[in-house]
């Protein structure tokens, strides 16, 4: 055998396919590749020019397959933009998160997509490293937005709370990517590595709390329509949207209860999807009885013009089954007009208009009236009627109401959320500290003797 034949034989041996368990190694041009099948899919991975490295990787993957754990290459690569679309569709079509929640998630994800388009075009989801995530944080710190999305508003930097929310959304999106096998099986979430809990929130808007005197002055400044609305909000802690979607059928005067319910067939659900009851104490019972006014059907809190009797709502005094049929007819007509099924966003807009035709007041009107009354008492800084939820949570803390009862009354799913609505008044702090002093009487008596001597 000639020297040339020996070299050719050795070359053939060195480039021959090798099997390591379920994994094959083969040469393609100047690179070594590995081949295997996982979950019914063929996977071909280019390793590089080093055969020893290819054998090492093949042995590693074979061990993972034998022990039936995800292989190091067992994932489907997707661009970041495609991952965002899949994740939002998961919330929209699988989890059926509320339209408002999906809208907020989409707005937060858009910041990430804009960052990718500007600085990392064609970036794949598995290519987002902790360093890129940190660059994204710096990008957010430099970004400026108009408050409330106003196109012509003066732009300002993102608040710390907004930055933390956006990063939390991105972390959830990449957790979804890991579950759906769009990330390497053992790769950490790049946004978890940031340590979101350690990000300081320094520019959050303080939540104002009314003193007992201001609370009384506010209700005193209300006209009859405003008083019924804000007195109910102040002593129930319900959300303005929940108040606007109460029906006369939700009132149980005999049992002294007001039921905050979901009305899915009428296009309304509570924020947490959970239902609860409100106790009608004497004064609130009088207000609710006056609102019902002997009616058997329809919204409990009517728009001002309908409440005064100036006009009659187009869909007033109809029972719930009739209203459901009419709403379904409107959705069907809208679907026929566009030639396809209406989206959830379109269905929500139709439902909002439908409740207006029923005669119900709206959260926007409640907010406008709240601002008017706040200006009357010299508090133009108050612009959000959700203040009454904070007032109720704080009052329950001052009254030593059990924290779990507070959570139930306010309508939260987690006690941690209720804590954010609870503020410690000065008199509550004083009263609680007085209790502490009583428990430490001996040490306090000694302190009195020492201070008296000095």
C-alpha cells in the first residue's frame, strides 16, 4: 500500500460517522455535527472543527436522552418579536386574561421590542443574556414618554414603578419561553438575574389620605347624586368600575347585602373575577333603597341625566335575560358588518356602549365628579376616586379589623396587595405605641425615676 493510499484510508477513518448511544457524529465540510431525534423531531447541531469537542457534546446529549431529561439543544429558537406575540396570544386566547391586562402587557412588551429593533435587530430569544437585559434597563432609564399616552403631552422619564413593571412583564415572558422550550433547558432567565426586588422605587407618587375632617368636608360638598356615589365608595371600598356595573338585581334589602357580581353575559367581570358581598349598615341601606327606587331591573347607579328623570335610557327597565339577548344581537350585527368574529377588544367596546344605553353611569363620569368635589374643598391634587379604597383599608386598620377580613372587603386575591392600600394614620400609630408601653411597664417606671432624678 502506497503512502497516498494510507493517508486516504486514515482520512476516511477520521471522517467516518460515529455513534455514541442515540447520537451520531458526522463531518460536514470543515465542521463536525451531531444528529439525534428528540420528541419525534430530528435535530442537527453544528459543533465546530474539533472532533473531540463533538464527541464530548454527543456523550452529554446521549446521557440526557437516556435519563429522559430535555437535551441541551432540545428547544426551538424564535426571535424576540415572535416570542412576544406568542406570549400575548397565550394570555389572550388560553388564559383569557382581561382585555385591560392584555393591553397593559402589550404596552410593556413594546418597550422591549423597540429596544431590540433599535439596538439588536434579528435578536433571538435565547440570545438575550443578562448583559443585554441590563442594557435594556439602561435604555428604559433614558426613555421618555407622555403621561397617560397623550400624543401632544410633555414627555418625561419613566417612573421607577413603571420600569419595574416592564421588567416584570419581560421576566414573565421569558419564563413562558422556558416552559414552551424556546430557551436552552438549563439557561437562567436573564431578567431574573437582574434582581428586580433590589431596584429602588424613589419617585413613586405619594398616595394622599384624607383626614377625618377632610372626609366629612368632601361628603358635605357633594350634591345628592355625588353623595350617593361617593358615600357608597367611601364605606364599601369597592372599585368605581364595580359600582358602575351594579344592577338592582344585585341588591338584597331584606338580607342587608349588596352583591358585587360578574355579569359575563353582559360583558362585565370584576378585576379579579371573584365575587363578594357588602354589608348594608343602616345609613348605607337608606342610600341603596333610595337608589333602587322601587325598580326591579336596571343599573343601580344611573347616569346623572337619567337619575334626575330628565331623560329615559334607551334600554331602561329591562330584565337581565332581555338585556343579554339584545347585547348578543349587537355583537352578532357587528360581526356580520366586518365579515368575521369580533375580537375581545371590540366586544368590550360594544359592551361599554351597551351599559351606557342601559343608563349606567361610567367610571369616567365618576372621576370627573370626584375632581369637581375635590376642588370645592381645596384639594385639586386629588384626581382619582380610587382614593376611597385606600380610605377604607386605612380605616379598617385603625379599627383593628382582621387583615384577612380587610382583604375580603376590599376584594383582593392577595394580602400583600391589601397592604399597599393600607396607610398608618398618626393617631393609629400613637394608639398602637401606647399599647406597647403598657406591656413594658417595669422598664417604663424605671425610666420615669431616672428622668425625674436628672
